[in-house]
C-alpha cells in the first residue's frame, strides 16, 4: 500500500522548499570515518576506546539521507509512496544482512562449542526480525549474563533500531504532509520529538544504562537530528566551511576521549552527533573544506562498502576469539579486520550491489522481508534442533550424578582456610593435569541458569534503590537473619535458606545486584542511596543476626571495598545482636562454560590461580571484622587449596560439581553442597 495524498494543485510550497537530493561524495567519506572508528575500536586500539560513536554518526547520516529521499519524492510526486520506500529499504539492507547471518550461523555451528553456537544462532533469529536490540537489552540487563562473551551478531542491534524507527517515521511524515496545517510545522514537530527522545535518553542512561544503550526510544533523537537537517536543508546553504572541520573534530574527540565507562548515550552522545550534523550541514550546496577531504577516493571506496564491512567485522572478530579460547592481540585483530574487509569487498560486488540494482516489481520486492526471515529460519532451526539434542544428552547424563557429601554435620568448622578434602583432591588432580571427570553437575548447557532467583520484588534491580522487604525461610520463626549485600549475597541464598529451614530463621534479604562494597559509601550514587535505605530498613527490623556478603576479592580498588565493608559492619553492630561477615573466595579467571567445553580441557586448564590481591583483600576484610569484634566466615578453603608454598589453585570442578557459573559467582548446586560447611561455620561464629 502507499500513504499520503497528492499535493493540492496550488500547494507547491513543499516542492520549492525541498531540493532534489543529490549524491554527495563527502557523505560516503563520512560513512568511512564512522565505520573505521567502530572497527578500530573493536580491534582494541588504545587511543580509540570511544570508537563506538561511529554508530551515532551512522544514525545521523541515515536520518538525513532517508528523510531527504522521502521529502524529495513527496515534493516530486505529491505523496510518500510507503510501499516503494519499504521495497527500496529491503533491497538495500536485507541481502547483506541475510548473507551475514546465514554464514555466521553455519560457522558458529562448526567452530564454537554447542552453548556458544546455540546462543549465536538464537541471537540471529532475533536479528532476522529486527528485534536484536530488544533481545540484547533484555540479556544485558541480566546481571549474571554480563560476564558472558559477546554475541557474534550483537552489532545487529543498530539495524534493529533503524528499522524500528523507519517502521514509524515514513508513516508519520506522510500523515504530517497530508495535513496542510501541520506541513509547515514539520521541522518543529521533528525537533520536539527529538527533544523528548533526548530527554528520555538522558534519564534512561542514568537509571537503566544497559536498556538505554540498545533502546530505540533513547536513540531516536539521533535519527531525528538527521531528519531535521534534511527538512532544514534549504536554509543551511550558507553554513561556513569551518563548521565541517569543527564537526569532524567533535567526532574524533569523542572517539578518543570516551571509553566503555562513559555513560552513553545520554548527554555524551551529543558530541559526536552534533559533530556529524555540522559535517553534513557544511556540505549542503557545495563541496568545500572538510568535504573535499572526505570526498577523496580511498574514503569513498571504504564508504561504499561500509555497510558490508560493519556487518562482517564483528562476527569475524568474535568467532575467532572464541575459537582461540583467549583474547587476541591487537595485531591479530587488525589482520582479521583486513580479512573482514576483503569479505565486504566480495559480498558488495557479487551479492549486495547486484541484488540492490535489480529491477523488481513492487509486489515481488515486498516479499523480500518475509523471504529473508524464512531463509534465516531455514538455516537456524535445524542447527538449533541439533544443538538441543546435544544439550539434552548432556543434561540427562548430568541428572544421574550424585556427588558425595563434602563434610558431615559433625565436622568442626575451621577458622583457617584449610581446604575441604574434596577441594584438596581437586587441587591434586589439577596439579597432575588429570582429565576432567564426566558427566558433571549442573549440566554445562544450562550452567549460567544455575543461580538463585529472588521472588519478584525482593531485591533491588537496575534502576532501583529499594525493594520490597520480604520474609523468606521459616516465616513463622522468632529469630530474624538479615542478609545485606550484592550479587554474592544472592548466590549464597540457597545455602542460607537451607540453614534457615533447619534452624528456624526468618531470612530478610536487603540486596541490590551490582552494588559492590566499594560503591556503598558514595552517597550520591544509586548504590549509596540503596545502601542508606537497606541500613535504615535493617535498623527497623533489629535482627538477631546480620550477614554481610559482598564481592571484594577481585575488586580493582581494595581500599574502597574495605571502606564499604567497614561502614556496613559499624552500622550493623548498632542494629544487630550479632554481625557475621561471609568471606569472598578468589574468583575464576576464565569463563567456566568455555573452559569446560574447550578441546583438551583438563582439571589443570580449568583451575584458576588465586592472585595475591584476591587473597590479601579477603584477609584484610577478616582483620577488619576481628578489629570490630564481629564474626568472619572464611570460605576460601571451600574453593581453593595450596598447590605449592606460593601458589593457590581454585579448581572449577570439585566433587564432580561445577562450582562456578561464571568468573565471579558460584553455582546453586555447589552452594547447596556447601550447606553443611556453611552451617558449621555460621554456628561457630554465632556461638563463639
């Protein structure tokens, strides 16, 4: 179907206002700058840690070019032909996207372990329906998924944002042009919508940063900025040439000055997007200044292939790193980018460009959208079926594993971290490079899901500084145990609830995922706000015992972690009869799934060597607890043991059980196996 209506006979104002959209070589050069910033950032160049802003340059460019095409058509024909637009859009983006997804699925299936292959193929299905940003926002907001390797198709989130925007924008534009009273206010409408999106982006970036990063609503203003440029183009012919140089400087400054720690998009995205807008505006009407540089043949050549290069570079880098089993050097990644660029040259010349320039009947072209999704599903579903069979076989074997008891209820708790017998045996097996026992529990195919989940509302999530105050465990018991901490408090909850059931405790969790101890004393940070809320609630409860649990062993700022733990101990002593700190064992240094499924994996290759910082930080916390006369449960021996006088090894597999689900959190299965050691240590500190 088509949208809009023919222009009234005397309504030529739009035609006079909108010039024909001519090809601009400088914009192809700007595409090259944008894609090079992105790919070189991903290559690991230290001076381009903010190269991801190239995506924002693409958004502004896209908004300008697409809106310019739509306005030109409306001025020439009196309406926006929606069906024609979507067919042209399909011919432009779908061939290369489908080819990339299909090849990525096949290669991932052949080269990656079944867990990573299953994730990649599942992600490709989301990408096929242009919902990758929704999917990755959901995955990214899961705290326990954040430490997993990136998806080979994660970069498809940008296409999803664009297509969701263009699902709506041409229709809105058509309706506005339909109404004479609104037509003259088109620029104001776009600016108002863009301002609303920017305001939301700023708010969401501060409160739910992961969701904001992938959100169409938080990115729409960038496309709207480009659209506003296209609408205002007739008035921008006299923009001075210096504006283009200033715009390029803004883009480069953002790429160099920003990093992964920069809150983004929010306010920060204004620098590269306004820079892109200045470059575009400076070239309206004639090529001059920076436009002449951007129009150079090498940049135009890269710009013409920028879409294909963007699509290919990320799966090449990610799959290569996952196949290698370790981070790749910058030199290797640059070599891989060279290969990805060759792929983009070939796919552009042999696939993308020929299909784009074919003559299509509108009805035939409209079938490209469902046909593309069907092709991806035809490849993805059989692969997923095969991988599901592998996962099922492993899960069935895992279900038969019955690990022996780690200790008996009569075993005395140790104040030192002498390893449990099963841990000592695992360390010995690692020293002699023994084979991994098989099968293991929990099943490796669902390892990341082996973590306790709080009842809805019982823990503060991203963007929240408080939660419901829930009573768990033996809710009718007279004794109350408050658990205060971060995700490490969550991972110990099954063990604590097992203790509560046996010894009749009400358990009240006051937990915020991601708020590690080093953030507790920052009063203006969301974690500081949550910390004050949690301590005030705990004071009102006045529990018999407060358990302090946090992640500090692998903290990059041990002094800040010690400060946070000390503050909580002081507060807890005022409102608790007894305060006990649960220690933090050294973490794993490699992803457990990838380690266990790697070719040639052994007990040694899947054991991490504890760092001095990890051991010393936990020891320092123990000293703080002793100084303030509160209990401390040393848990290091439940995970690690001495391999020599100077080396402490922490095996990933203990007692045929995978002890960690990621690099920082223990599995629920192993946590429950530790129920008796945990109870013994808890009672030792409670009654000492």
